[in-house]
C-alpha cells in the first residue's frame, strides 16, 4: 500500500525535473543564439549549403555549437 501511495509522488517529481531540464536547454539555446547575433550581427540561418548538392548543408544548430561549449564537435 505504501508503494502505491509513493509512486505518483515520485512520478510527479520526475516530470518536474524533466520539465526543468528541458526549459534550461531551451534557455541555453536562446542565449547561444543571442551570443551568435552579438558576434556576427545576424542570427544563424537554419539552412546553409556547404557543398554542391542540396543535401550537403548545415543547420543553425551547427553554427551554435561554439556558443554552447561544444568547440571540439564544431
């Protein structure tokens, strides 16, 4: 019976933690976009072709990597 009473409380705590993590990630991406804008004086394009073919392209996420402490991946 005790486990049945504690399970919903634990699930609510997990959901709240996941919600906070998600909102923090969105905040970090927003800050990265504004830092990119401060340096480049424009926001990153969502699609930038890097080769001769249409499928050789990068997204805005690639351009934001240095601003979310992912320089090695960039």
